[in-house]
C-alpha cells in the first residue's frame, strides 16, 4: 500500500483507533474522510484536524450504507482507500438469552454485515481506480476469543475469514486487501476505564507501529504489531497449549454477569 497521495475513507473515524488512523493518514499527505453515527464526534475531530471531511453513516442500517456509498463516490471520485474500522464490543451473558440476543444482533450488523454491505456499495467504484485498498479491521480476539464478548469475537473471526476470501477474489483486480488485527488497545471501546488500562497497548504506540509496518512492508496482507502476535499465532502451538492459553486468558477476565 502506498500510504500517501490517497483519498481515504475511515468508518468509525471520530474516536479511538479510527480517529488515530485518520490523523496518521492525514499526516502522510492523504485526503481523509471520516464516517460515523455521531455528528458531534465527527465535527470535533474535524475541528481538531482541519481538512478532514465528515459524513454521517450508520453501519447498522443497510439504507444508510447504500445512500452513503452513492454520496461519497459522487462527492469524492478519487476515493481509493476504504478502512472498515467501525465496530462495537458489548459484554454478553449467554445465560440471559434475551439480553445477549439484542447485543448480538447489533454487533453482527455493525461489525460484520456493515463492512460487507459497504464493500458491495463501493467495490464497483474501487475497481475502476488504478490502485485501491480495502483495509478490514479484525482483532487478536478473532483468534483467541474472550468469552465475555462472544459475538464480538465471532464477528472478528468472520472478518478474518472474509478478508481472505475477498483478497483471493480480487487478486486479478487493482484492489488489494489488508487486514489490521489490533491487540487490546487503550481506547473507550469497552468504556472509559479501558482508555487508561495499563494492560492495554497505548493507542499512539499501536498506531505508530502499525503505520511503520505499512510504510516498510508495502505488500503486507496482515498488519500485526508485536503485542498481538501471541493471540494471532496461538493455534500454532498445538491444541493442548492453545486450550491452556484460552483458559488462562479467560480466567483472568471478568464474568459477563
């Protein structure tokens, strides 16, 4: 991926990893479009980063995605990079099926169907570009699930699988597919306490390491910072060690109820 001279769309671009990526790509000389559900958050990000363009987008709503796709292609015909960063992560107590189901519905719609629908809206345009990139955002938890958030982890495992298939199907086109798999990062994805949790990777460190990988490895397919590799490659240690890791990892996490 050429990290400069692009028109970059980042969903969930008003906060957390999305905002940090938006700022990093803008600093590299890209035109950045940030999309999200909360207009105030988008406006605050643009106020702090003049030159960015905000567009409201609800990743749970198929009609919002369809109309957004038409709007962004018309207004920004040079769009050639899409980063599917928008996501939600909610604890679920599977012993309370009614409550868990509501969280699961929203998580699947946002984290999995959202990127699939947005790709359907934008792929015809992207394939016309001389060079284009789709970046999906999975998670280390797509490889070692956190039982506290089962549907989130399932959607991230699905995004990894989907990214592989998408990459294969686009192999003879001008569109490359890159997967970014973050570790536990200091954002507010699971609440304000996460942003200062010493167990989490500082956001700026994560962004700097990820951007350096993109700069120095132009053909990279998976962007993996060092702190996510124990999760990403846990299965390579064999079933017994994987199961032990899974147990210790989840025993250290809070219960969903």
